[in-house]
C-alpha cells in the first residue's frame, strides 16, 4: 500500500495509460480525482472502482480556468491532493504525419497544445503546492523519444512514424522538469517524469516484431508495466527524488 490515504489527481485518466494508472493508485490504497477532457472515458472507472475511490472531473490542460476549477473542486470536496500524474495527450487532427510533410502551422499547434498544456498544468500545480504549503509530487509522462532519436527502421514499410513534434515536446518537457525543480527549491513541490517505451495498442505485427528485436525480452510493453515507477514517484519513498526521469522501456533505448 504505497499510496495509502493519498489523494492523487490523474490528468488524462480516460486514456490508454491513464486508466491503468487510476487502477493502480487505487490498488495501492489511494483515492483518485480522475480528470480528463472527455469525462465519458472516465465513467467506467467510477463504476468499476467505486465512487469513494474515484472522483471524475473535467479538465482541459490548455485552459487555466479549467485547471483552477479542478484544484478548487478538490478543496471544496475537502480532499488534500498530495500528487498528480499528467498523462494527457493533446494533439490536433493532422498529428502523426511524416516529418517532411508536417506544416509549420501543425507543428506549432501541436507543440502549443501538448508542451504548452504540460507547462500550464505544472505551473498551476506548483502554485497550488506553494499557496497551501503542502507536499506535492507531480509526475509527467515523457517518452523514450524525449531521450533518444527514433529508430526509424522499426517502422519498416508501415505507414507509422514517430512525429517530429513529439520528439520536440517530450525532450523539452524533460528539461522543463529540471527547470521547475531548480525554480521550486525551498518549497514542498517536486516534479519527476516517467519515460515509457512503446505501449501495446493493436499496432501492426510487422512493427511489433521489429520493435521487439531492438529490446531485451518483451519489446512493446503493457500499461501495467509502467505503473510501478509512477507509484514510486508519487510515494513518500521518493520524497527527495526531484527533477529525475525514469525510463521504462525493456532496454529499447540502450
Ligand atoms: N501510448 C504510448 O505508447 C506512450 C508511450 C510513451 C509515452 N506516452 C505518453 O503517455 C501519455 C498518455 O498516452 P496514451 O497513449 O495513454 O494517450 P491516450 O490518447 O490514450 O490518452 C490521452 C488522454 O488525454 C486526454 N486529453 C487529450 N487532450 C487533453 C487536454 N487538453 N486536457 C486534458 N486531457 C486531455 C484524452 O481525452 C485521453 O483520455 C502521453 O503523454 C503520451 O505521450 C505514451
């Protein structure tokens, strides 16, 4: 029970990773404010895990008022939030094109939504911790593609790619974590990140096999493979771990 009696805000709670993160925080004894742009995605978690354990909430990380509303909701509900995981994945409709075909406008919009949104949420979480003088552990989801350049050969002749915006966003996010860690010295706020490798989500078999050949034993991981690192960073066991990045990728990046 690493997170016994802790209240954790999970942003992007309805997503592929978010759903598993909510489940594992509850398994570790915590309660979750399950926030997502699309609250319909969160409803099944409330049904499964119970309304005492999972409180659904709407959030848009690109909108300061919306973030304020979530922290106010926590205050009003008498919940002492001690940490958050940002696992939102904002992107526009053209996201995912190959780098030589990405327009300037789409590049800027996706960086603005994703990196801008993560900045805004981090800033507001830091202010919340400072204002209330409470311990607060924020964990941002980065990616191995924030650490290494893509191994394009794993995509072979599939139509898949690793978007150039993603590399820019996730590498900048890692540095922004260190920026905030330096900025917030003397406060009770800390921020770290987890950088997963690829996660199974019905990708083409050809790609999965190519990816596995670059890995240690499993290759593409499941959402449940990531949560141990996240729970550690949310727990008191990591109280003095600040500005760090844990790569969970079965050796893909080595
Ligand atoms: N899936 C992977 O292979 C993988 C690998 C490494 C890192 N990551 C990172 O993990 C995070 C989650 O990825 P995922 O695959 O679970 O994504 P996903 O698309 O399955 O889920 C993302 C969730 O974010 C929500 N969302 C989108 N825009 C939002 C906004 N503006 N405000 C609040 N919520 C918003 C969506 O409604 C969705 O529920 C992302 O940061 C992603 O970059 C994913």
